């Protein structure tokens, strides 16, 4: 009997190439519920940092671009910590001297000793700005008086009628140039004051982290992965202020990630450790609540292609709060305990005569502790991104999150690296698209808003809403150059613009959790042979109302138990096809 002809009607490319599931990250991340949670996360973290800056002593504020100088010290071979600290002290003294001199020159403070003390904490900055504004106003007043004199001279002068309009126009243009110069001098004076004033801690830290994030994106798009990772030649010049916009792409992806994860937090921990502890606790709490909720929504979305509400996701994350909080902390505690044991063992060196011999004979124990610390650190760095998705998808605790993330990283390290690289490149492209969408939206709004306003809402520099800068969407408003009504308008416009920019940052947070959730389920299938649609279901099916509404009435109700449940597809046997009886032989 001839074989039945079979043909392939379609291919499931995601099953054939599992990494293609990562390209679902954008569609999952752009969902409004995740953006709302991401917005709340960033807003609360930012408000917490600003509140800490407000209550923190200004005497402990860093100098301008201090983290960039710290980065240069960390990446420059042969540059000692003493050299960095001496350079920082010297720069701080120079800034304080310039600040004190400005106070004395403008007669805000008459005593030199008082001026030096005021410079250490940036005192009287408001009065300094007020004196700059006074100089600007006097320059504008003088320009108007000079214009009146020139116009009077033109009226009294004997000249041809066709020359008089030219002279009047030239007089007004000269007045306008003097006013623009007065505004530019004010902006320059305020910028100089910013460079010689102490900077809030969170403001410096946040600005640096944003620069490094842009460095990761730019370098991923240009496939510059290792640039600057082994040499300090690309470190910033301490005499040149670092840009406020995106970081230079010459540093490379790995270096930008290292700066983001190690240099910025390391500087904060080393020189402002109490601030670091308070801010880290606040950040971890907010990250656990809202990040866990985003991971939960992403987990259900990835596994079942269904969506749960923000309230249900927040209920899940708050119920699992301790698991989300301690998942990244427990490995660090293990490292610290092992390190403390080695440090205590080193005290045996102080035992007279036999101390070094004891340490030498027990040195194998120190090496074993070092092996454990290295193993835990490697697992933490490689598997950190899988911890929250583990809890969100499995409904488990922090120990299960640590165990699974470590085992997946060590069992399939290259597969994990491959998924991460694909997600990073795809995420950079998606971020570029979303960012340019925001740029075009703001640019079109700005263009048509000022269409009938003569090119700009304000008469002179600066504008109420400056032109959109693609290199740096954030902007600073010089309220001193605006009237009070224009200042209020500029403030209200800035609120809406920064809400849009915060939504852009919220998308980044949402994409981070969505992509890592997909990586988790892919690694779980690779290591544990668990299907992608297997997800933890809570005791009640309230989270999946849409599923209950579409369930046929003939399907028996499932019995729920407090135990962790997983969805298992019901296999219905096919009805056997009975062949017709054979025809009797002729």
C-alpha cells in the first residue's frame, strides 16, 4: 500500500528557535498596566532621593562631577585612592575659594572667615543669584535708556528720509543684542555658580546613572562591547566637566554596565555610606513592590497571554514582599559572612611566634571561603535578573529564586549569555524607537505651539519651553529671566513634559522585567524541560476572570487547594476511526 502523502502546512518558528520569544518583549512591555507601575516606581524612588537631599547636611554634598572623577580613579591604572582624595580636596578648596570671593565681591558677606564657612555649604546662593538678576535688569535698563538716546539723536539729526528707517532699525537691533547679552551673562553666571557650589548627593548620583544607561544603549547599537574595559585612556578629564547628556559611546557596553552597577553605587557606599544604606533600603522596598508587580503581570502575560489588573499584581507583590526583598540580599549576606570569617582568621597573625604558622597551615580554609564567595558572586551577577521572574512565575520564595537562578546560570551559561545579548540589542532598538517617538511628539508639539508666536513664546532668552534637544530631552528653566506669569507657565509645561519623559523611563523598567521573564521561562524549559505556559495560579481564579467567562458550562469546576497549582492542559482522546469492512473476495 502506498504511503500517505504528508505536507508541512506551517512551522512554529518559536518552538524551532526559542530565542524568538524574546521579540515578544516590546509588545508585553508597552502594556499600560506595566507602564503605570513603572511610572510609580521611578517617581517614588526619585521623590525619596530628593527628600533625602533636602534633609541631608549640605556640608556633606559632593563637588561638581565628583563621580566622574571617581570613575577616572577606578579605571586609571596606577592612580591610588589617596591621589583621588587629594585631588578632590584640592578641587573643593578651589571651589570654596571662588564661591567666597564671589560673596565678598558682591558685598553679600563682608567678613572673609564668614565667606569661607558659607562657601562650604553653598549658603547665600539665593542672594548671589539675586545679584546676578539685578545686574541683568540694570543692563536691560541701560540698553533701553541708550535706545531712547539714539532715537532722539536720529530724530534731531538731518538725514535723508530713506536713511532714517535704517538707523532706527539698527538702534533697535543694537538694543536687542545688548538685552540678549544680558540674558546670556546671567545664564553664564548661574552656570558658573552651579560649578562652584556643592551638589546634592542624589542629584549627582541620578545624573551619572542616566549617563551610563545611555552609554549602554548607544554602545549596544554600535556593537561596541569591550571598548575601554581594560584601559583607563577613555576616563574623563578631571579638568573638563562631563556632559549632562548621554555618555560617550567609546566606553563600551561592559564598561557602561560596570559604571552603572559598580562605580556609581560604589562611590555612594564609600563616601556617603549612611546615605547609601537609607536610600538602598527605600529603593529595595519600592523595587520589590512595584518591580514584583510588573514581573507578575509579565509572567502571566508571557505564559498564558492574559492580563491581570494592577491591583491584583500589587496584591501578589505585597504578599511576596519578603521574598522579593531578600532574594538579592541573601547572596550578599553569604559573601559578607564568608569574608568576615576570613578576616577573623587573619587576626591569628597577631599571635606571637606561632601566628603565621597557624595561618599558613589553615590557609586552605581561606581559599575554600574565597571559592564559595566567588561562586556566590558569579551566580548573583549572572542570575540576578532571573530572581524576580522566578518568584513571579513560580509563586515561590527567595530561596527558590536563588536556587533556580544559580542553577540555570551554571547549567547553561552560554545560553544565558546568548539570550541576554539578544535581549540587550533588541531592547536598545526598541528604546531607540520609543525615544524617537517621544522626540517627534515633543518636537511637533513645540513647533505648532510656537507657530503663531513669532518663533518663541518669550521675547528674549530663555524660552518658556526651550526647543527639543534630541541629545538630552531633560532641560533646565532659567526662571530668573522670565516674568512671574511666564515662570508659572514654564513650570506647568515642564511638569507635563517630565511626565512624558518619566513614562519613557517606565517603559525601560517594564521592558527589563518583561525580557527577563521571557529569559527565565526559556532557561527553565532548557534546564528543567518545563513548558513555557506553566505559571503559578493563586488560590482564587479572580485574577483570570476572562478565562472563567469563556470556560464551557460542561467543564467541571476545578478544586482549588492552598498548594501551588500549575496549569496542565487536559488531553481529550480522539474518537477512533473504524475502517469500513473489507469487501468479500470475488
